C-alpha cells in the first residue's frame, strides 16, 4: 500500500454529501497563530444567579432553588414560536409557513467566569443529559418534527452573551442538512457512517477513542480543526444511549474542549440524530470559527480550508 502523502493543494468531497472542500494549507501554520483576542463589553448578565427574574419563567434546573449548576428556560428572543400554521403553502414560486416551534436557552453553569471548557467532565455529562431531556420532551409537542441542539461560542460563533450557554430549537420541519444526510446514505445496504467510523479509527485523522465513542477530523472539513464525535455502536437517537455511553461521550467532549481552549477561538457545535422513520447515526459536529468565508465560498458554494484534517488530528493528539 502506498504511503498517504498530503499535497499542498487538493479538492476533497464529503463522504456522502455533494459538498466539496479545497484544502490549500501551509502545514507550517500552527494553532497559536489563529488566536484572536476579543474585546468584550458587558453589562448586566441575564443568566447569572440572582437574575433569574430577568429571564422567562424557568422550565427546569439541576440543583436547588437557591443554588443551581444548569438551568433552562424559553429564549426571550426566539426564532420560532408555537403559533400559526406549520404547514407550507405555496403559490407559483412563493412558499411559506409560520416559523412554528419552540426556542430555549440552557445556561450551562452558574459561574459567569467559566466557559464550557472550564467545566468538569461530570458537569459536561450532566449537560448531555439535559440535551437528552429537552429533545425527548420537545419531540412530544404537536407538529414538532425535529429538535436541534446547538452551541455558539465567541463573536465569530454568533453568540451575543458571554455567559456559557446552549440553545434548543424545536422545529416543524426537519433541517435541510439532516434531510440531505438521511437521503445520501439510503443507497447503502447498511449504515454508511458505521463504515466511516471503522475506517477513521484506523486513519491519521483519528483524534480520540474510548470504549464506546470515537472522535476524528473529517476527511473533507469545512472548518479549520473541525472534529466529529460518534458512538461506535449504531445509535440513532440520543435517548438510546446507555449511561456508560453518556460518560464516554462526556470524556471525549471534555478532551476536545480542552484543546479548543488552546485555540481560544470562536466555535459552534450541534447534534444530529435520526428523524422518525429514518436511519441516521447519532453524531456531534464541532466547528471552530477561525477563518471567514468570503467571495469564493459565497460564489461557489464550496470552501477553502487552510488546515488539513490530518494536521488537525495531530493538534488534537498533542499532549
């Protein structure tokens, strides 16, 4: 077998999606060169203990009335609401529906000075259980077809508040990217992601692995230092994970977060699971927001990435 050689410039296609990435990186670039210091102006924090009255009425919390570690409540500035008609109507070229759904905030910690990478592994595990709680609860609402969990961190990641938090959106339509993933793997007789997981565990892109979970830098990443986390077992929904799997997921996520703290960059992450009557492997995608998309990306719909995933894996594997 020939040795794998990284060329200076290369085009790679996503495993399954019709998505292409131009890899044009200088391998001498190191993560520390990407660090950007943000000037943050803060006023009153709506998510801090003592200011609970400033948020909409609480849905739930971990902890007592006077002391909590994680707390969740409706988003005061929601993108969707449980009003109107969720079904699309169309007239010629125009198709529309009400933005039907529910939008929530999860304050990940009561400590304003802590970001998610500062939290203990056990605390991260508790957060994953809260994600499970919200997906399970909101999926039962009428007309809700998907619950998207996501996190924005830093200015380039799209966050407007410094206090560490995640967001939950219960939606009346399945997100387009989830639909594309589901459709793209239907031609395979068995789970194509399971095959990719088996392959990447043995590749130069593998970053972390434990008994039940694995993380790797994807073959055609859209983002510098992008990394994906999968359960090794074929699990379709977050509710189907065992306690051991939640613990292993938290362990790997914590390791990734520690490395993201080294980058000190904005990032996003999101969780995709299988919609009803589908067979999508549960996955978490983490996307550092270091490079800006510009004219090429907007004009072509394709991405230029200056960091090869093999080099990203080396960074995650560094002690």
